[in-house]
């Protein structure tokens, strides 16, 4: 395998593609949290009711919204990426177990696996960081 293809210090088109793929991956991964947070604001009462129906106090909703919105923005801009990704991975797994653990329902099982997959993507950010096009990279210089 040609290791230059995966070398972040390499110069050339592969490096440019990698840089923009890292940025695009962060944006795509974080967009779910961003849209979810905005949706929870728009449907605040219904969301608080749904949370209460599964035993989660609706009083936690502002914290959930802040976690989703601020976490998404941090991932998109690449700020404290490893820490934020780790926290969002935990949040996502916790959400999976609390809200989507009825495996007798196929839709709930798919939602559970979606959350597990998202947590996996976030753990890749924990390991690899945000990449070159990020606040983290600028701060390291």
C-alpha cells in the first residue's frame, strides 16, 4: 500500500482531497445534531413530553439542546474536536439505550443501530482529530 496516500504531510491532490473529506465528514456528522437541536427548540413541549414518557425529566431538555447545538458547532469548526466527539459519542450511546432499546420494534432497532454508527464515526474523530481545516489545527500552529 502506498503510504504517501495517507500521509497528512504529503503535498498534492490526495492531501487536498483528504483535507476537504475530513471537513465534509465533520459537517455531515454534525448536521444531525444541529438539526436535531433546532427541531427540539421548535417542538419544545412535544419533546419534553416524549422525554417524560420514557422517564427522562423534561427539565433536562435545555441541556440536551445545548449539547446538540454547541457540540455540532464545535465539530463543524473543528474546535476541541477530540473532547467534544468523545462527549457526543457518549451522549449518542446513552440516547440509543434510553430512547431506542425496544428491539422487538424493527424501526427502533434501526434507530438504535443508527445511534451506534454515529457514535462510531465520532470515535474516529476522537482518534484522528479534526484534520487540517479546523480551529484545532490553527491553534496548534
